[in-house]
């Protein structure tokens, strides 16, 4: 069943790649893919492990800047810069997680916010290396040997294949012992610990994993746009990431896709409103959170289930409580 | 009944989402119109740049259309808001090129957003006339990228030349923490040596900071002969007030970032005596009638203030010049982007609001030292200083 | 010596601003256990409304002041009634996003009403800067400090002596127990929101003369004000004042003795330090952990 789902998804990606020729739509979809990666990683942390992070843009930025600096100043190949970025970000995430995850609730949120802001300020002020506010230009595009991945279409495929792989990885994780242990932590940390789960090791592990996802997303972004500036990793970006996860639906892998799509497309379609864009954006955030606090995925599923009363068909018996 | 409503609601939600994704279709009123794209920071912290730029561009388009367009084609401006965000700018640029099929793009307003789309316009071969000041935009030269804003290089040169005449050798520098401030600081450091000036202390401040007395104290203790503040409103106004409050008597220089009536309003009487470089637009009435730019400036100011009922700013002038330059290049191009680009590069002696433009294959900014004049604020007015 | 004093005064000026914002956070947290990300926007609304009423419409100072506070308190009330109370499952992250959405909304409205430029306001008293041993201090800073102290004392009296104040504190300790005792807890939360919004607006009114007010001034101020509240201890009003002053002075000293480049990072370093070393803050009494 699951293989069918992923096979279908792959088919959709191929069809979209072949069918859509307009480079604007292709690029929009590529950005949605990158944001989905970000949302997915964060969702593992927030939805399944139940930890808040209000500074996740920092890992995105660190991944992006590491590869940008290595490929421009030191002329590394991007394929070497990628593992370097992942290693660096994992290290930072690990060091941050050690003390940070001892906090909980609001305090954890604030702690991650503080970390995110400090990273942002450091990136911006260390201008000799990072280019400061003007950013770094001339980041090379990707190529696999002789095959250039610079075209919009090639990059679209690259990003979405990475997303598909991440989906599979996450779903495997969620269904494994680790996943169940995570959900136990989410529901009640002390109880989980009492049952012998090494809560701090698991929490740190998920934190690092979500940071890795973010750094890969950063890598993909930089080599697509050939440019990076601190704008891309400030507090508002962290807020947008959390919003994607929550609106899409926490603890829902496909919810990450939905949330990322919505929040990438929304500002684009709100162009029409120009000066009213902020008002509409804020209103939409509030309204969705007020009426569908579990996120859109669960919200729409609820609607679907309730609609079963109208159409007399058998509602599939609900899968066991977790999803 | 309730359940049916629920289904209806769900269907509505999907419909709305689909509409949002598909985009509300825009009406194009003329099939053979020349579409020109515009990317400006209309909202966000740099909206003081994007707003007048957008208005100026629209004003020129209207004026040209009233006269029948170019070669019989009416102009259509398609303008998107970048919010000063590079990622949004990249998406918007792609939208303009692939979805709206524009012939050329005017803007963006800022250096980082411009740099973000340079690869895009080079790849898609669409002429871009940026309204941003960063020197990296046109150096090194890229075939499809032009800009109309004066470089920081020229502004700093103007300040240093004035200082040389006053025999100022040691200065303190206070720059804002954004791309504009950074670029200014780079130039101030780079050109200090050649003008025999030593920077004894350099500090920075945040765009929305409320008090800079600490930074000023540090600068004062290094005993400079003058202070240069490089930023855009409101920070420099706060600094002007702080300088007054702290009884600092040495001359204060500002950048062209505050060359607008807004600064006078914000700084109040603390603005008295401040020196700054500015485009000629601020002192139009004081220019001799022999000045080539005077008639262009007068026309721009009159037109803008009549149409929008608000005072002009030098920043809007960048887009005004860009659109007029583009209009000139469009003539006889028949909508061919390559021809437009070539025509742009050949423009010489074009008198605009920001200066006189002389483009060449090696110079895509085209401005000379006449782009800036030094003024001093006296009794709440800009007083043109003799060169 | 002159330099050190000037740094101190600079710190006091910014510190007073942070203190007044921190008070708003603390006040709301005390009564409801909520952190309101839109607190910075209440400050912004207070500053801009004041400028419109006092400078624009030329109303007398006390009238403009009271009207501003009333209007912003009303906004806070609306926020609670329409947004916060209607949430069915108040998971903290949901409430955080709602207040974030509210802050974006308020900023958008402010941008339309007041435009994108900055606005300035004249000081309350046309006094010259005060000079002490070569360092200068703006009288407006003293105004801010004075009002902040008055508010804190007022809050103490409110909580200890009046019935409503005690009722609010009861709700903060346990909503259920309070309602069992007949306290209308919903109304208390409403009142707390209105009060904290009003307090934020007072902050805005006070700082308008020293800073340049614009529609986006609220975000950074809100974040730093929050750090100040944490520093002093989220549950304590004196902590908010103390935390604000400390933060302002630390920032100024960092500029003076290190570099102005890392000035903004000071607030967040302090935040992290407090979270690790002493989460209840310097003056906080109990280890507050609501979620």
C-alpha cells in the first residue's frame, strides 16, 4: 500500500516535470520542495518528539552559507561541500541540543529563538567571510560529472527526488521502535523515561536530524539561486517554518507538504493585494489556527469523515490511533 | 443538513486554494503592448525607496501612453513587490519573465535583491536596469545588467573632497547594519588613504535602534575632527539628535541616504549644520539656469507633485531615469530584447534626474561626478555649497 | 570617567524602554501564563496613536495620552475575545502562532494607517539635556523611569489591596480553583489582556519622543523586552524593571568596551544564560513552568 503511494507520488513528479514548461511554475514548485524538506525535518522535532524550535532558520542558513563559502572562497566541489555542511550543522545542533533540550515548553521555544537570533547576527556581522548584509554571489550550480543540473527542470527533479527519499526515511522512522519511543516522549516524557526510554538521547537525535534536513534544504536553495544573504535565515523565516508545520498538521508527514505548499504559494498569490498582503497573511494565520488548531491535514480529514454521513458509503475503519 | 454544509465548506476551501494557486487572472488590455516589468521594495523596511520608485515608473508609463506609446505600441507596467527579500525577488523575476513575458525589468530597489536576480536575467537574456546603489551590480560588467542609482563610490568621493578642503584628517565613522551601510563603510575605508584621511574609530548601529550615545561616546573619545554617519532614516535622525544632546561640536556628515524632507522632519533642529552629498534634485531651485539637469528636474518635480500630491524624493528619480532610458532604447527595437540591450549600451549624454548618463560596453552605470553635489542644512533647508 | 557615565546613561535610556515593554509581558504572564508575541505591536500602536492624537490632531497631552491607552487596551481586548478565547484546544504552540499572526496583522494595519515612514514626536517637557560630570541624559528618560516605577507600585497595590487584583492572581495560580470560588476567570483573562495592552501602549507613548516611531518598530523591541522580562524573572514586576535596566546597561557597556557590532546579540546571550543558569530569572521567586 505504501509502495503504491510513493510510486504514485513519483509518477506525479515525473508528469509535472514533463508537463510544466513555464519556468516560473517550475521554480515555484521547486521552492515548495525545498520548503517541504524544511517543514518535514521540523515536523519530526515538533510533531513527533514534541519539542518547539523557534530558531530553525539558523540551521538552514548555516547549511547554505557553509556550502556557499566553501564553493566560492575555497573552490570546493559542491558535492564535497554538502557533507561538510551536514557535518558542521550536526555538530552545532548537537552542541546546542545538549543544554537546550533540558528546557521545556515556552522556555525551549525562547532558547531556540535566542540561538537563532545569535546565529543570524553572527552571520550578518562576520562580513569578511559571509559577505555581510550584501550576501554572497556567484555560488556555482550543480553538476553530476558532465551532466549539468543547472536547468530549472533538472533542479526540479533533483529537489523532489530528495523530498521523496526524505518522506520514505521519515515514514520508516515513525513506524519503527524509535518512532514509537518518540511518540511516547511526546505524550509524556516522564512516563517514557520510567519505561526505560533514553529520552535525552532520542530528543537530541531528532534535533540533529531535523537540523540535517534543514541544512540540506539550505544547500539546495543556494545552488539554485546562486546567492545567499542573511535575509534568508532571520527570525521571520523561523516563524514561517513553524507556521508551515503547524498549519499543515503536526505529526503528519504529508501535512508538511501541505503546509509548505500553502505558505510558499500564499505570498505569491497575495501579490495582488500588495499593501494589504500583511493583513491578509496575518488574518489567514489566525483564522486557520483558531478554527483548525490541529492543522489543515487533520482538519480536512475531519471534514471528510463528517461528510460520510451525507454520502452513504462505508467509511474506512480508522487506522490505529497514531498516524 | 449540517453534514452537507460541511462538504460544501470543504469544496469551497479546495476551490479557494485552487484559485490562489492558479492566480487571479490579470487582464491584459492590449495584445501588442510592450510589457515592462518592475520590481520594487514597496513594503518592508525599504519601502521609502520602493514606493516613490513605483510611482515614478507608473508616471512615466502614463505620460508615454498619453502621447501614443512607442512606435505605436502602448506600454504596460507589471510591477511586483519584493518586500526587500531576495528569495521573493527571484520568484517575482521569474514570474515577470516566464509568465508575464516582459521585455525588460526596472529595479529592484536594493543591492542584495538585485544581486540575487543577476544570474536569472543573464541566463534568460532580459535587460535589467536596477535602482540600487551597490557597486557589485555593475562591477564586474554583466552584459544585461545596468543601473541608474549613483554609486556609493561617488558619494564618498564627494564627502572626502569636501573634507580635504576643510583640512579634516581624522574622522569617526558610524554605519548602519544593512547592505547600504556596509557598502558605504567599504567605500569610506577604501578611499580614506588616497584623500589623506584616517578613520580613528568605526562603529555600527541597527536600523531601528533608539539611542546611539554609547557609539558616539566611543567615537568621541578617539578625538576625530569630524563624524560620518552612513545610513537611511530613521537611524541617522536619532544620531543627529544624540549629537546635539551630547554637545558634540565637530562637523557631522551624513550620506545621501537621508537626502529627503523626511530627515529634516525627523531630526528637527538637530539637523542644523549637517553636511551631505545629494543628487541635484534637492536643490533644484538653487541651480544656475545653465545647469543641464535643471529643466529635467523641474519637470519631474512638477509632474510628480501634481499627480501624487506629495513631495518628491531622490530615490524615485532612479526609476524615473530608468524608465526614460528604457523608453529611448525601445524606439525602433520592435520588442527585441537584444536590440533593446544594445541600444541602452549606446546611450550617451542623456540628462536625467540622477545625473547625465553615458553608457558604454564597459560602463553600465554611466554617471560621473556631476551626479552629486555637497549641501549643508541651514535653517531647515538644503543649501547648495559651491564646489 | 565621563565615558563610563555616558555609557551608563545610554544604558539607562534604552533600559527604561526595555523595562516598560518587559512589564507588559510579565503582567500578562502573571495573570494568564501566556506569552503574547504581539506585545511589541501594542507598544508601536501606542507610539503612533499618540503621535496622531497629540501632534496631528493637537489634542492636549493628558487627553491624547488617555485616549491612546484606551484605544490600544480595546485592541488587546478584541484580540483576547476574538482570537484567544475562541481557540478550542489551547496548545501553547497554537497560541504562540495566533499571537504571531496577530502581530503581523497589527503591523499590516499600522502600515496602511500611518504609512511606511518614520514619525517623530516632541518631548513631554522642553527641558535641555541634563549634564552630570560631562555626560548627558535626556529628561525624557527620567519621565520613562518615573512612570515605570509608578506603574510597578500601582500594580503591587492592585494585586495586594484590591479585590479584582487578588482575583486575577487567583486565576493565575489555578483557573479551576478560582472559578470554583466564583471568580469569573474568563473576564479576568480579558482584563489582563486589556491591561497589558494598555501598559504596552503607555510604553509606546513614553518612548515616542526619544525614538522614531514606525509601523515595524515593534518586533525587535518586543523581542528584547521579552529577554529583559526573562532576565528579571517572568513572574515579577520588579524583575521586569530590573531586567530591563540591566539589559540596557549591559548593551551599552558591550558597545563601549567591546564592539557595537555584536550589540544586538547581547540580549539573546543574556537570554540563553538565564535559561541555562537560572530560568526563574534574577528576581523570580518560583521556578515557573506552566507547560
